């Protein structure tokens, strides 16, 4: 859910191309990276310059980035430049129980009480935020969505009626961003807008995906298009093998730590490189999910065979991926040697307050939370289970598990964890003494009503796989949240302190 970027006093990573548009060249350039205050050991991740040809289809001669090309096609233009304002045709509009009622209100006010939405098959409505609560206003929001979807005959409404048993609601999914992917609404080359800042998650599929406010969404609901300013693109080249104990969460915490929470404000963030290519779709989602924590307009990863295989059984809708041209203009380029990276956390109270997990080993914690669109996917729980399995120990602090969606919940209970002798995540979690996996939803990621499962109602210290650690984010304004990967979260649960997962993973 949305929140404004926080200003930071940290020095952003500076690139020689920064602050001006320059034609990108694949030839090697020496890039000097000044040290960021308080990150002595982390700057070593910058890789030696390499000569890498940018991804390209070779079929377009206009020298545009992926984001520019997607927006050009969606606005029926042959050429676009950053800073231009264009009317963009929208492929999918998503809204949820928090912003949906407001969006619907604006749509009715501006288009008329009896107006019809622009396309009943291109609007996806997903109750997910404040679901398992007795809060009447929250429940009423879901009722409002239901009434509207019936009135408009909306094709994709993932409803929940029986709050006592989510499994009695086969249509119910859970967290919108993960549900969008699992239900085949994320497709390369398309434009997806959502009334939630982490809509950028879907950039993992090589599409333009960004969060919009209720007013814009209400307009899209009626018109199917939106006036958008074309963002310039920052390019992040990540090469090298992922070291033991590292996950995509560490990669994005590394980047945000470098460029700060305002370093990509209204910019596209394109991720390429051998490391990115090696990531699964769920890990790519983790990377794109948090671009908004750097102020990014969208994140994007070129679609490849991993993308196409993921989509194979999820959508029958045709799509056409696009790729950055060889002469595309990037505002700046950042290179990382991932093989030199170590597990990270973002300390309270900002996602760019980066530190090595091992530097925080004296931070005593009260609880661990594994969940959300960032860290509550099937592979996130597999990662946590791997740490618990490797240790053979029990957790020392309450450990809350909130699957993002109903499918993730089922995976936890049914899929065998590799090299576990056939055990499921749920068995491993039970043996480790974790709380029973909760009903899928946003849960306590953004606090929610007071009766929300695992909400921080006390000023505690939490290691969390979520994406924001602003004061009050998970419930209590004096709570302290350390953002971390599922590996680091599980390792921390086992010791009761912020812990580098390599202590358990050999
Ligand atoms: S899980 Fe958290 S970040 Fe993701 S959509 Fe829900 S509230 Fe927002």
C-alpha cells in the first residue's frame, strides 16, 4: 500500500552518466563509486566494467528503453522521449479493498451513476488488505467491491464471503500483487496500473506496472487510458553467482542502500545481468516489488524463457515482449558484482538504512514476521524452511507466517521441501516451533485494524520479510522493523538476534 518516499541524508551512488541523458554504450567505462557513509564494506560489490551488449530484439531502430517502448506502443507512438506526457492505453487496472471503494466513488461521480466500466475483462478487483478482522468499516469495503462487481459484471473479482474459513472461498486469492501474477494478469509488454504502490511488482514480467491514486484509477475505470509522463531509465547490471545465504531481497536492499529512498524518484529501474537472468520469477518479483522504496516509477526485467515458462499455464492471452534497444538512452548505469555481496538488513526506520546482517548480531529481537507481497511467496517459505531444517533447532521468538495467497498456503502444506526427506514447509515450521501459517492476506504488513493477526500492538523489535519499516508501519509507532530476506528472518528467529543466515546454511 502506498506511502511517500522519505528524504535521506545519505549520499547517493554517483555515476558519470548521472543527471543527464546519454547514449548508452556497451563498451567498458570506468565507473568510480564514492563510498556511502556507514557502508564501508558494501561498496566492494561493484563489478569491474564489462562489455555486455544490451538486450534487444534488433527489430526496432529508435533507440528506446523497454519502458519507453512499452509506453510508445500503448500510446500508439513510434518514438517517445523521457519527460513527454502521453495518453497510454491500459491493459489491466487493479484495485483492492482499501482503494477500491474510493476509486469506484470517483468513477461514478465523474462518469455517472449508471456508467459502465470501459472493459469488464480488464479490471481486476482483489480484496486482500483488511480481510480477517471484525472491523465493520473494513468489512464494508469488501461489500462495496462485491456490489460494484455484480453491478458491472466484472470478470475478475476474487471475492471472500466466509471470513471464518478462507478455504471455503475458492475465488479468494490474497495479496493482490502475487495473485495478479499467479492468475496470469501480468504479461510482457503490457501496461498494468493498480491503486497500490507495489504494483511495480509486475515489472518482473517485462511489463510497465505502476501504482496510481484513486482519482487516476477512477478515470481509467471509465476511459481505459491515462495521461502519463514517460520516465527516464536507470539501468542496474547485476552479474555474478548468488553467494550462499543471499536472496533477491538482499539485492534490492543493496540497491536502495546505494541510491537512497529518493534515488529513483519518477524513474524506471531496469534490471539486467547474469544474476537477474538466473533468478526465478518469484525472486524477480521481489526485486521489482521494492523499486518504489527508492521512489521508482516502475521496475522492469526483460522477459525470457523463465518468464514464458511461468506464464505457460497461467494465461492464454497473447502478448508481445519488448526489449531495450542497443542505443537506448539510460540516465545512469550501476554495476554490481553479486558474488561479493553478503546478507543485508534495512534497519529502522527506512528501507535505505542498510547494514550487513552480521553487523547487527547484537540487536535483540522480539519477533519475526514472514509474509507480504515481498516475502510471503512459496519460495520465500521454502527459503525459511531450509534454514530451520539446516539448524534442527527451535525458534527463540514468536515467528509469524502469513502466506501471500491461497495458493501459497496450499504449497506450504503440500509441496516437499528439497533435501528434506519429503517434509513440507508446514511440517518443518511446526517442528521449529513457529506459529501456524495464517490465513492469506496482507496481514500485519501495514498494521491494519487492531485485531489483525500478528499486528505489532507493542513497541517491539521485529525482523520482517516485508518492504517498509517506517514508524508505525506494522502497527505500533515505536516498533522497530528490520527488513530482511526470508533466510535472514528465519536465522534471526532461531537465535533471537538479527542473524546472518550463513551461520546455519553451509
Ligand atoms: S502485502 Fe504489504 S506491501 Fe504488499 S500490498 Fe499488502 S500491505 Fe501493501
